[in-house]
C-alpha cells in the first residue's frame, strides 16, 4: 500500500473513526496494532499520524474521511487542538482561522486586541479585519478597552470571534 494517494476511501480502509479519534483497522508494522489509537501529540499540541512515510495532522484526516476533500485551512471551533470530533471542525479561510485563535502568550493586558500604548499612556484597541489592522481607539480604563475589543470582534469576526 506504499505511495497510495491519500483519499477518503484509503483513509476508511486504514482507520475507524469514533468520537473524534482514529483507530487503526490494519496492522501496518510491528508497532501498530489493529484497534490501536492513531497518532501522537506533536510540539504544537496537535495529534499527528504517519501514513506511508508522511506525517498528517489527525484533524485533517478526520475532515477528509468525512467530507472527501481537504481544504487549505481547518479550524477547531472550540480552540482545542486535541478535539477532533467532526462537529468541532470546519473549513475556514486563513483570516477566519486567525480570528478564532487564542490570545497570544505574550499578551500583557489579558485581552485579545488590547495593548498598552507607551507614548499616550493609554490602552489601545486594535483588531485585524480582512488582513488589515483596524484601530478602535485609546482608553484610560482597561475595562472599557476590553469591552470595545470584545464588541469589535463580535462585529467584524462574527461566528469566528474568540475572546480568550
């Protein structure tokens, strides 16, 4: 089966899908046993599985198994990269995928889109809309800046808005 192209049919030969997990249907080596859960958690906290000497992200395999095609971007709706239940996966654009991302680890305000503007000594609210930075003002009060950022995300990002 080496070098067989990755298709919905091929994945259904290799795996059984149950509740967001993939289980091997075939014993592909001495290490892989029938019924064994497929994949390992990579450094980005995504499950990855090797098929024919190539690594694939499990959420992409699950999507292909269910829908028969692979979009360029797939989003975990709940933001949990380990939750590969099909109802938690959706096709998105790069922009939508970024909108649903979690706040950055180096965020000092505690809120996405809010940072301290040293020159003005105020909280600045900025979000990305269609790949461009949209400024939503400067605020003395952090709580007000957080509210403005939340409202802006809801307005411009809609169902893809993630607040944490």
